[in-house]
C-alpha cells in the first residue's frame, strides 16, 4: 500500500495545514507501535519559551510538531503516517472534535 503523505506535494500540504491548524496524526513508530499525536506547528499555540531558537534544518523525511497533549516537541516520519484529521480545540486548548481529511 502506498502512503499518501510520502511524496513532496503532500508533505508540503501537511506542513501548511499544521502551520495554521491543529491536527490528529496517527502513525507507526519505528518500534512498530501505533502513536496518535494531537499536534500543530502554529506558533500561536506553542508557549513562547518553547519556540524554536534560531533556524534549524529539518530532515526531509520527518516533521517536528508541537504536541498539544504532551506539551512538547515530537516528530513523525511521513512514510509512517496512517491517518490525518483536523481537530478543534476548546478555550483550554483541549481537543473537541475532528473532520476527516484522509484515511489510509
């Protein structure tokens, strides 16, 4: 089965989605376990003390994101993504609901 997110166009699309919204990303970790992240790259949702310092070159095959629930930076590999959906946050930045974008 081909991974929908493992090509340049869709990687960039996902980067843009995460820059302006909160997403639920389900992916397979390297150890084979499944992980779900409620995450974003929207700096308005990342505490200022956790904003990236300087400019770092990102690996082309993975993406660092801010985990809303873990309150820390995490990353996932594009080739491991299984499911992506948008997530609404309440006034306390807790997930409310989602709208399916793609189900692989």
